[in-house]
């Protein structure tokens, strides 16, 4: 690599010379179902590189490209951890929080299964299937395959289903009690 300077004025050259390496690193490190986060990770990598160069934190103990590769690897791992944590929170909300609340508040009113089934029929058709597959424990890839859509589309529909439920059904359940 030609540019081995801490000089921030060379930043554009640094980006141009390392972008393929960084994208390859992100692609290899980021979990496949999080591919839509590639641009966010790329931006964060170069933001960190720029900040570090401005503060003269690159000590030159390795090649600049090696240092940037390490930042890309770390940022990809950080995004993986963040997204896995978000997924886990969403699953917990759906499995334990929301449906526990529904079953607890409706315990004396209706049979729990019929209440949940009744509420799920109110979810718009486009969001019902991804939600049911998710509640069956299927992965995002399995959901996407079954719906014949891209994983990002399946994830988006699941997110919208959860949002729709929060906005439209939780109040309805509370009103029935």
C-alpha cells in the first residue's frame, strides 16, 4: 500500500487504497443475516480511522492496512454482538413479555390459545406468516426461504409485525380485562 502516513490530508487516498480490504473483511466477519449492516460498519470503520489519525494514534508498529483491517474486524464483531443482542431482546419480548402479558391478563376471560389465535388473525396478512414462523423458532433464512423473499425483507416484515402488534393489539388486550 502506498499511503503510510498519519496525515489526515491523505485520508481520501487511505480510503481508496483500503476500501476493498475493509469490505472483504466486513463480508467475511459479519454474520450473513446482518449483511444489510455492511454500510454502517464501513462508515464506522473509517470514522474510527479518521479520529485515530487526527489524534496521531496510529503508531506505525504495523502497516496501515493491517491496522485498518483490525479495526474492520473489531467493528464487524461489535455489530454482530449488537445485532445478536437486539434479536435476543426481540425474541424475549415476543416469547415472554408480550404473550405472557396477553395470557396473564386474559386468563379468566378466554381460553389463552383462542385469544392469541384471535389476536394473530388481526395482524395484517403480510406480517402474519413471518411472525408465526418466527414464533415456531425458525431462523431468518428459513423464514425468507419459506416466504420466497430475501432475508432482509423477511426481517423487515417481522419487525413491522412486532411494531404493528405493539401499536394495535396490546391496548386491545388491556381493554378486554
